[in-house]
């Protein structure tokens, strides 16, 4: 019994010393999250710290060193331009491990794991061609905006992080129930004020930030060149025309397609969205000059329009209307020989630009709307109204609408 007590005390003492609670660097990390130094003595934080130290020793901070080399400098650069503390890098690391294709069982996606609804609220488009939750630049800016809003709402950075995980409504109810917004109260497992996932989540982010304050540990796992080092964003943005192919851009940049797609996982089909004049594509900063020297937009290939089918329409009708072979429409939309069109389906029509580039007027067909006509000619509703000052919101079959200059 005596020896058992000695061993137990030895283990507890060793465990308690997983980090020094008086370490000024670690106290500074907590201060950046608006957390009092006393939280360093939280036993559950100690648990998480030990767990994350083991994980990071084996695997580093991200799911791959290649992703870390690309995305940690990008995230660090964008966060440094905001009011978020630099430690908010670990929110993205905790959310996705920088796995660019990470998707949760609930449908959250991207580096910052936005749910579809939350992503759309913050301006991230989700279409058949793009999922901007996987746009590393746009999603990071959206996350910064969202976390800043949560900070203004709750007044403390650690509360913003918890709300990011469980929702502001759930956190507000937890604070009311607890009668306090103190972290040691809210994250007390015995009380259950916030969900278990959120209790683990906030401690996970704090633990990763505490580990990153240990220069010796960063050198051991060879992350000392990435973490805490101020650097420029290594990713450049170029704006490409609709229907441009990532394969072609990779060839222009003399780099593997796989590496270029790592930067552009938001392009679902590997092309820029059709019916959009330009769209941002990301390339390595070091390739920007080569891009400027070699890139020329391709001619008429790769141009598309989106057609929403109406009741009674079939492929033969679309083929005649757009002067495109039915086989080309089937291939573009991955339709089998026996597949038929469904009403209200969005169909991609591969066409040549001369089909719609220079007409002066469009004669409205049955079922068309002002919006569908504008989209067909790559115009906005405002541009169409400017050309047709007296046009009504509801267009009529046979009506002529000016679409050219």
C-alpha cells in the first residue's frame, strides 16, 4: 500500500508538471484569449495538453507538412491583418488539421469547417461549380469576420471561440444558466453548461497555442520555421475567364495539377464557373511572373450557359435551341443514354461564344424570365434594365429585349 501511494503521488506530480503554470509565455497566451492565468491549473487542460503534445510529436500540427507549408503562412498573414490574436491560427488547425477536403458528418467543410447555411450567411457561394467554404482565402476572411462579430457580441475571445463551435444562442443560454461567463465555470464538466464537444474544443485550441509557445518543442517537431514566424502570404490571386481549366493553368505554370488543385479545392469540376466574367484562382506567389508572361485566354472553347428546364423540354429541343449536339450536352451533364431531363433541372450547355456574343435583341420564349435572359447573355438585371428602361419585371412570350450595344 505504501509503495502504491508513492507511485500514485509520483504519477500525479509528473502529470501536474506537464507544463509550468508560472511560465510567462504561457500566461501571455492565455491573456491573448482573455483567459486568467489561473486556468493553467485546470486539470482537464493538463489532460488535453498531454494528449496534443503526443499527437503533435507524432504528426505535427497539421494533417501533412505540405499543407502546413502552404496554409500556415497564408493563415498567419491574413490573421495578422485583422483584429484577431495570432493564436486564432489554432482554430483552423483544430477545425480541419488543414485538410483541404475535410468534411464533417454534419456537412461542415473547408479549413474553417463552415456549415452550408453559415457559409452562405457570410458570403460563401455553394453552386454546382464551386464550394467557397473550401476557398482558403475567402473562407478565412469569412471566419475572421464571423469571429470578430462573436467577440463584439460576447466581449471575450474565448467566448467567441466557444460560440464558433456551439453557436451564439447556445452559449448565451449557458451564460444565463451559469450566471457567469468565466471559463472555469462554463467549461466545468460537472455542471454541463456548454456541450462536451465545446469544452474539449476550447481546451484543444488553448493546448495547441501553449505548445506553440515552446520553441524547443517546435524545433523538435520541425515546425519552428512556420509557427510564430511573420511571413507574406505565399498565395497569389489571378482572375480568369469563365470555363477556364485548371489543367491548362497547371501546364502554363509548369507545375503538377495536384499542387495547383491543393490551392483551388473550391473548384468542384476543375474549371472556373461558367456564365461569370471572371473568377479568382490561386497560384503560388513565386509563379505569378511566369503566369503574366505565358497565360493567354483560350479562344472559344470552354464556354457554357446554364439552362433551367421547363415542363415538356427534352434534349432534342435544347440541341436545336443552342445548336449543340445532344451527345455534348449528355457528356457535360454526366447523363446516360436513357437519362431524361427533369423539370427545373439546371443543365450545363457547352456552346461557342459567337452564339450569344453579338446579338442586339432577344425574343422571349415561353417560360423565360428577366433573370434567365440576363444570365443567358452574361448580363446583370441592372445592365438589362439600363438597355431597356421600360421593361417590366415579368416579361412576355414574343417580347423583344435589347441585349447588345
